[in-house]
C-alpha cells in the first residue's frame, strides 16, 4: 500500500514541479495596482510588463489552493495539446517550440520532469516492463521445482521402483527410463540453484571469492563493497536514476550535434529541445510498455514494438524538426538509435559508480 501512495505522490509532485517550470518559462507571478510588488515598475494593466507578475496579490487560504489548482490544470490543459503532437507529429512540435511557438505547448523540460515522475510511479504500481513470456516461463520453471521438490523426489522414487520391478522380470521400458531421466534432471537443476543461492547468501562476494581487478585499487574496493550488498546497490541505482535522469540530456547532445556539424541554421538549443522531447517520448513509451507487460500475448512482442516505435519516432522527429529528406532522416535515425545505446551505457556506468560510492 505504501508503494501505491508513494507512486501517487510522485505523479502529483511531478505535475506540480512541471507546472512550476512552466510558470518560470512564462514569467507568471503576483502584485498590486500602482507599483509592481516584485520589481517596483509602474503598472499599466493586470500584469507587470517588466517581470510578468500579476497586479493583484491575495493572501488567503482560498487563494493559495486556487493557485495550486490553476497551476495543475493549466499544465494539464497544455499536456493534452502537447502529447498528441509528441506522439504523432514530433518534428513539428520540436520545430515550433524551438522557433518561438511556445505558449500552447508544455516546455520540453517540464514534460520531461513529469514523464520521469510518471514512469517511476508506474513502475512502482505495475513493475518494470519487458518481462515477457520467456521471462515468465523461466520464472515458472525455476520456481515450480523448488516449490514441489518433495513431489519430484517421491515421483522419482516411484518410477525407480517400477524400473526395478521390470528389471527383476527381465524387461525394460524406454518411456519409463526417459521419465526417470527428466525427474533426475529437475532435481539436478534444483540442487544447482540451491548451491548458487546459498553461496551468495553465505557471502561469496563478502569473503573476496569474487575477483575484481579494474587496475584501480580504490575502485576495486568500492565495487567489492557495493556488490557485497546487492539489495542496497539496486536501491541506490534506482534512486540515482530517478534523481539524475536529466543527465541523459547533456550526454546525448554531442551525438546529435555530430549528425548536423555544418548546419548553420541549427543551434545547440534546437538540439536540446529535440533531445528533451525525444526522451520524454521514450519515458512515456516505457509507461505504456509497463502496462503492456500485463496484457498477455502482447507482452511477448513488446520489445519489438518498443524498438520500432523509438526508431520511427526518431525518423519523424528528425525529418520534421530539421527539414531533411527521407533518405537523410533514415540514415540519421539508424545512427541516432545506435548512439542512444551508447548514451544509455554511459548513463548506466555513471549510475553504477554513484551506487558503488
């Protein structure tokens, strides 16, 4: 129950933070007629023409909750205009925002913050995506022998007694022999799992049985210490991923810049808008994948759907945002897809080093 409450709080916090970013972008605030309470400029209307603060300030509880509701629903209204563009016309959205058409849309950073909060909240509720049918089968095959170990032993003993009876009569049964072999294989697999599990639980890593040699003694100590408590390491990785997901934006910038090194009409700001909207799409797509993991047959192909959707989105966004040909957008999409794997790898290394500290 606490996970659900925490996830709901994350979504609400994401909406409030994102709306705060939106207000900062638009410069909205508050004041009194005559002179702006924020900057002192003489007012000539409902808003200060210098800093954007409103002319009337209310210091009541109702005004506080009114501002809160306005922030959330104003952001929500922009979301429903931005999301269809993000999913269907990402290139137009990126180009419009980069070239000044911004009032209707959620800013890239605000949308990214909200989508990251939503992604981690959905993972708390639904679990991570890409578990798939094979993962479920493997999990079932691993759990079933352990849960039914006594039954397997009894069935094996029963089959062997039948085989012994046949041997006394001088006969044989290939089917029976095959069944015995299957049961013994199950017992062997179960024994191996128990051995590995007990080895980890008894502190194989803690006792130094695992050999870590990176060439840096201090780093080896940190890694060995981190691996000695996998649960704590995973918690640190999740926490760091949640807090430092924005690092993927600057990490991605050089890779995108290298695709357009000689375009004088394209600035680093345009690339940052492209990257942030693209990452927002991927995080929202991961939310859909987490839902799809619970939809039976669709869970078996969600990895293929995810890969196709990301590459198709890159193609549409590149073609629309940079006004390039189909051929140019196609090869750049492939290169950008490979670059995305490198970005994820660099980000994962940074997270691991943070978790090992």
